[in-house]
């Protein structure tokens, strides 16, 4: 527990640390990978290169400094971090590695300004944050392991079936190798995948693209030209091959209630929204399902949504937007004028897709009067504000 003097030191030095936090996190990752190369597979190289991972770490540290006096609010803010850690299988013995390297990076960047007293205060703050994360993650691990069909750690699954959904998106149905049941997940969640590529472990998160059925999970993956894991799925893995799964996680799930929904997706952003649409329709809610794709060739799950519309003609309104071609309801991009035609009054809105898509849709919904607490979104990479440059 921090002393009063350590809390005073943190308050006094927090503005300086915040000013240099980008430099600190940029130094932290290379330093950690050099000292502890075994942890590098836990981090997506693309998100390292584009700065997404360092920005996410910086944001989490700053948020905790600001909210640590309100434990309940701090726990809520850290929920996204906890979800990503659970889907990676992060363990308590990995936290001291991060703490050691983070303090070393602070020392390198700030130099002599970091006195032994200041270093001790910030080390104490990190230990407090780490302790909270370990507690929250253990709760998640234990809760999932106690479900019928649940497990802790990794569990081997085999690819039971595949389906090409569009020119670049393929679905993979995964069944447990041990033949046992599969624990339910909440529609909207993602799952951690551990692959072995060229003899090295590779971790990724993929949204679960169908409702739970107790027997299998479905993930639907876009082939990225530079994506190491996605190319492995598309180009190498086949029916019968095996991989390891970690527990499902994620907090983009349907809020309780009976208000109508707008589910707006761009590209592969459909994957968490498909099971959310199925669950909402089964509960009797009205759904506007708006999807934007490059063109007909890149429009995934079109037949699946059409079948849902036939099944729920009074409650589901499907709207398609293609950037090119004339095979959709609208040609161009989703904007305020288009959204104004379809957003139900009093709707709760969920949006998933590329950063630019979510930024534009979120801004348009705000201008149309949809309050912040009724607008929900999730990044497929490290979390960041929708107005981030």
C-alpha cells in the first residue's frame, strides 16, 4: 500500500511522467523484448509498429493514476485490459517482468529526475495496479473454468469445417479435440487463439461470429496481406488441423433492455454483431442491421442476414452500403444523412469496423442526438479514442 508521501510524490510527478509517457512506452517494449524474449509472442507485431500497443499501455497507466482513488470506477475502466489479458492467458508471474522493464524505461527517459524516492513511489503504484489486474483476471479465469464445458489455460480444438464468406473472409468451425462440451460465451465476445507458426507461438484474438451452441465455436477471419496469423489460417490450416483456444472474453455485449438496436459494421466488423443480432431478435427486440462493404465480392454473410430477415420480417431491417457497384441499398459511404433515415428512435447503437468507419459513424450518431451512453464500439486492436488521429 502506498504511503501518504508516495501518493504526494506521484501526484507531483504525474504531469512530468504523462508528458513523456509516449517516449517511455516506446522505450519499454524494445527493452522488455531484449531482456525477456519469451514474452514477445504475446504482443502483436503490427500493433507495435503502428504505435497502437504503446498508446494503449500509456492510456491504461494514466487512467489508473487518475482513478485509483475510486476503485469501482478503476475496475470498470480496466475491464478492456482484463479481457485482452484473459484471452492471452496472462499469469501473475509475468507482471514483475513488465514492472521491472517499465521502471527501467522511466529511468532511461527521465534520467536523474527519477530519485530513489520517486522510483519507489512509481514502483509501488505499478504493484498496486498489477495486484488489481491479477485479482480481476483470476476471477474471470475461475468463473469460466466452473462453467459446464469451461477450462483454464489452453484447450486444443480442431477445425471441423470452413466456409468462404467473401473474397477475403473465411469462417472456421472449431470443435474440442477431447470431444467434450463447449462452454457458452456471450454474443459479442472474442476468443484467444494460440497458433504455432514456423515453430514459434503466435497469439491472436478473433470475434466469435455465431451464438453459443454447446458443441463448437465459429471464428471468421479476414485475410490480411501482411497478417502473419490470418495468412496462416487462410493459406495453411485445413479441416482436421488443430490449434489452442483460451477463454472467451470481451465487454461489447448487449445491454439489458427492450429498446431497438442499430448494429452498424464495416468490413469484417460484422463478426461480433452477427451473434448479437441473433440474440436480440430471439429476445423480441427490433434490429436495424447496417453493413458497409467495399463491393458485392467483399460483402460477407449476406445470405445469413437475408435468412434472418425472412425469419424475423417484422423486427429485422437489413441495410447494405457498398462503396462501389450497384448491388446494395446504397452506394458510397455511411454518413449522417444515411444514418438519419435508419436509426430507430431511442435506439442503442453498436458499431464495429475500421477506425475511420467507427469515427465517422460515432460522430454522426452524436450529431443526431444519440447520447454517449447509448453508443458502444470495440477495436480489433489496442483500444484508443475514436477521435484519435
